[in-house]
C-alpha cells in the first residue's frame, strides 16, 4: 500500500502520522501534484493529495476517508474515543481544526500562487477571518477541555498539531495576532513525538 503526497501538505502529513500510529504498513512516496504532475496524474487523474493506492490497486482520496477506511479495515486500533460523548467532542474539534486548515490553504493559494493583479481583497480578508475564527474557537474549546488532547495518539491531538505547525510554517502571519497558548503547547509537544519526527514537515 502506498501513500502519495508531500509532507508539507497537512492532509498528507496527518494521514501518514495517523497510519503509522495505527500500525498500518505503507510506503510513503513523496510526489508533488505540482513538481511531479505527470507522474502523479498517472496514479490519480484528479491530482489530489493525499492519494492512497491500496494493495489491489484501488485509488482512494481524502485524508479523513483514508483514515476511516484504515481504522475500519486495516487496524485493530483507533485514534478516536470509544464512547459517544467523546466521539461527538472530538469530531467537533477535529472538524474545526480542518476548517482552520482549509481556509489557511485558500489564503496561501490566494496570496502566494495567484498573481497580485488577480487577487481579490475581499476574498482574502474573508478566508483570513474564517481561519483565525476557527483557530480561536478551537483554542477556546481546548482551554475548557484540556483532557481532550491529553493523549498523543488521538486524532484530535494529531490533526490540531499538524494544522497549527503547517500554518505557522507557511502562513505565520495568520497566527501572529492570535493568542493560542494551548495550541502552541500542543504543537511543541507533538512535534517532539517520534512519529511526528519520522514524518517531519521539514525533513
């Protein structure tokens, strides 16, 4: 089984770290949808990362669905709580972290990929507000419920830390106005974890 994509993508990185924590054997192929476009397109015509190539050749997209499949079919472990209340909490918080990530990615494409003459100020301001709003709400909820990220090997800890570090590295200006000591501490803790070091953002 192969996981295709570069680790500077938070979607690829959360998938790689989670699969490793789940004990799922896979080969990581660091192909970029931009720098290795032809090779990537031959594997996945949609050019979307991460891409999972299963042992039978099935190609699967979307980090959350890949991880749902891995937990259901390939692992005896889970990175989610085993009770309804905990599952509801973690689904809510992971979805907030992913929203912060998605909007930060849109900001990065708008500011660093789109020509300045084609950028739309109102759209840039909107995605900044959305990403910052999601991070602020995630921080608020984690301050109220710090035990939610007490374990390193849970999907909430993995995703929140991966997203925070990605945005800090590639769009740090989004985070500088924010006061998020909980997320900062979580990121520092998780980045020292052996699996995070194995799949480092900056190899």
